[in-house]
């Protein structure tokens, strides 16, 4: 399934959609028959003028803008009588640019119907030029919300430029890409970046940094505090660059003890997801002469163990129907997964874990 069909899987072309900031690459273009209303920061004519000089940009793909957003909540750009009328709120690589992520999500909540869905494509810091930046926290989101932040601060401008890295010129890649990353900006430009925050006009930057579990954690905590009435329906990883999130209205009722367990689990999962970045670190760290080599191997082995467990769980889910576990299908999926795993180094532990866990699953079905 291609990216567009995957993101819009639950929608039909008669659904009433609002797409935010599609610019020259809309997910649900009107020209393809989608009943889409566009919110952007400028009119179509102004967007065409902005992108005409950009190499590789097809300005013919820029669609008419229905609602021009000029600050404040996105919901303020849409007439009040249209609030709560949209079947879906779509934003691909938009949320990370917002100055106030809470207000952005509250606008989505305001615009969709009670049974509507918020569909997001979000950069995954493990797989894109935000690789060296730290994940954003709920505290970061609350600070921006309480300050009613409408411009990126000096910290964001510094981090967004001075920690940006590319691989082979690409802004995104797979989680196991071992090409060396190149920092995009020499450090003698650092001071100049701080001045961007003082400009009267808006200067864009990547502001919010996520891996899937850190995003889940932020949504859970914001909802638990009453700032949002949204829950994560599903999060799915993409092969490279990004992950996808589908949100629905309605906070999940959760007791204080359950909340603490859920929060801690998501914090643990965030650390595990971040550990996958170790696979991309310079080969020098993997040298037997490097003092960090033993620790590096332990971390990588733990990472591969977790991945093996995820493979087994996915195989169980894919092999289970009304009649229970399809043992033949389960064995086939495990065998296919095993063939794709290197048979030396820390990754070899996956073979052991796969066999151990597969035996447990098959034994439980006896």
C-alpha cells in the first residue's frame, strides 16, 4: 500500500476533509475528486509566486486555498458554522513546524466531527535530519501553550540549524542507514541563528521532535491534564523518514495508578526506540579498540532483542484468526524473518530470541 492510501485508508472521496499546509504536495487533492478544504498561510497566487523559483517544484499542484491562516488558532481561520463538520483533519509534516503544538491539536479537535479522525504524518527523529536533537516533552508543549507562543524562540532556531544533519544530501533515511551524517551548518554561524527569534516576522523551523512513543506520551499526558480531548487510535512506522498517527476524539478514561504505569511504559519505549539510532553511529565506536565498545555491544544486543520480540508479536497477530493460531503460517513468518537477520555480531541474538519466543508461543497452543 502506498503512502497516500495508507494515510487516507478510512476515507472515501465524499468525506468532508480539511488539509492543513499542503503547499505544492497535497495528500487529498481536489483535482483527484477529494472533497477537500485547504488551510494555508497564503493564497494560491502567493504560494505559486513563492515556489516558482524552487527547482523541482510543480506549482500546478498547488490548489486553491479556502481558508488563509494568519495567526492564532487554525480553527479561527474557519467560519464557526463549519466547526465540527469535517470527517478528517489532515496534516503531513506540519505539526513539527507549529509554535504551539497544544493549540494546533485543539484546533484539529474543534474542526472534526465527533466521529472524525486526525491524520498526521510526523518526522521520526531516528530517520531524518533531526537525528541529533532531543525529543520534545510535554513540559515543552505546556510552556509554549501557556506563553501563547506565536514565534519560535532562540533555542529552537539554534537547535534546528546547528544540529541539522544530512546523509548523502537526503533529509530522511531508513533507521539502519549507516552512511555518515554531515552537519549542515558550520558552527561560526551559531550566533546568527539566535537573532532569528528577534525578527518581527515569522521565521520557520522544525520545533517539535518525536519518536512514536514520545508522541504517544505527550498526547496521553496532555489529555490526562484536560488540555486535549483526543486519544491515539493508532501509530504506524514508515520505512523511512516519518511515522503516521491517527487520533480520535475522546480521552481514554484511566485511573491514577494505570496512568503512572502507562507513562512509565511509554518512557521506557521511548528509550528503546532512541536506542535504534546506535545502529547508525560511526564505525569507529564499534572498533574493538574503542573504550566504549563493550557497552556499545550490550546496547545493540538489547535493541536487537526488543526487535525480535516485536517480530514474534507481529507474527502472532498476523497468524491468529477466529480459529486460533495458524501454526503453519506462524512458523513461515518466523522463518522468513530469521532469514533476513545477519548471522554474526549483536544482531545474531535475534535468531536465539526468535526461536525461544516462537517455541513459547507454539507450546502455549498445545
